[in-house]
C-alpha cells in the first residue's frame, strides 16, 4: 500500500468518524424539541428540508451549474433520497415510538452486518477475518453502550423485557435501510461530489416528507423554536452527511459502515457529560470494544 493511498484512507476514516460524532449530537438537539411537543416524524421532515436548503445555499454559492446532474441520475437520487434517507428515518422513528431508545439504536446498528453481506454478495468484496472480528466487536459494543444487553435480559423491575416481534422486524428493517443508504452513498460519492449528492438526496427526502408532515407548518408553529430546528438541520444533519459522502470516496462501504458505529459510543459519553445520564461499567466496556473495532478498521494494512 502506497503512502498516498494510506493518507487517503486515513483522511476518509477521519471524515467518517467526524460524521459519526456529529450524528451523535442528535439527541442533545431533540431532547427539548420532543418536550415541546414535536413528533419524530415532524423533526425528520424539518431535518430533511433544512438540510436541503443548506445544501442549496452551498451549491448556489459554488455555482448553480455545479448542482446539475444528468437526467439519468434522477431515478437514482429519487431512490437514494426516499428509500435510503426518508424511509430509513421514518421506520427508525416508528421503532423509537414502540420500544426503548436503547433497543431501537441497537437494532439500527445491525447495519454494518447488512452492509458486509451486501458488499460480499453484490460487489464480491473479500471479507477478511479482521473485518469479521471488527464486526463482532462493533455489535457487542453497541449492545453494551446502548444498554440493550441489559434491557433484553431484565427490566427495571427485574422482569424480562418482551420486545414484540413486529418491533424487532421493524428495527432490523431500519438497519437494512441504513445499510442501503451506506451502499448508495458509495455509488453517489464515486459519480458526484458531496454537495450534489446531499442536495439531491435531501430534495427527494424533503418532497416525500412534505406529503405527510409539511416542514413549513412545523417550523413556523412556534418561532421560538426555530433556531433549534435550524441547528438540528445543520449540525447532526447537513454537516455529517456531507462529511460522510466525502469520506466514502476513500473507503469501502463496509469499512465506512463499521466506523460510523462509534456514534452510539459518542452519544453515550455526551449524554453522561451533558445530560447527566449514567455511564455504567458495561457501557464503558462497550466503548472500549467500539474504539478497538474502529482502530482495527482504520489502521489495518488490508483496510479499504
């Protein structure tokens, strides 16, 4: 592996890790918004719309012509925006409404497993042992960090928590959609720049959400919350998705997907520091596992 290739992949890993850290701030923004009566679907609609506006502003500043894509790409971006982003978010929020955050996030972060499977079947990527080991470490770490390992065994009252089969199915489906988003992001990063990809992806997602939860009505319902809504559309939305697409230029989809699994780790640390949530020994162990897996993925001589 050449020095230039190593540098590019290190840069890609840094960009993806940066995206994951920004995604992890989502809970900090939504806590007060949920308390103020906003629903997950409403916030998802506002996120997509503000993300689209942000990408449009950046794109116009760079030159409107640079946002142009060939007509043949419209179908791809429609699928990318609706299936890869809007539908993924909708299914995930449905799961959140029916079970605990810990279980929902743990089910969501089965995505690296699906990416690994899809990459092997569709793209015939080799799956070395180190990557399988990293995947196991990621899934175990996510279960510990989110607290799902405890919740699936015993609840607060010591009784076994019963997660309905439909919730498990929807949670796994959110992981499948998240994996699909990752794979489509890989293709988008190969053919288009990050601003183009975010602009068209968020455009189609915003159009889909507009039908069931118009963002204008949500954003203007209480102007006092507008700054927080705008921040929600930029910090854990526009910026990380842009960084993720930039990073995908230098990494395999399976590698990028495992690196994003540091998100629940960062979210747990932020919650402990800023929201006063408890960081238990098991969660600390999960953090160690996720960091270890990310280190393996980032620095292995065979990474890609």
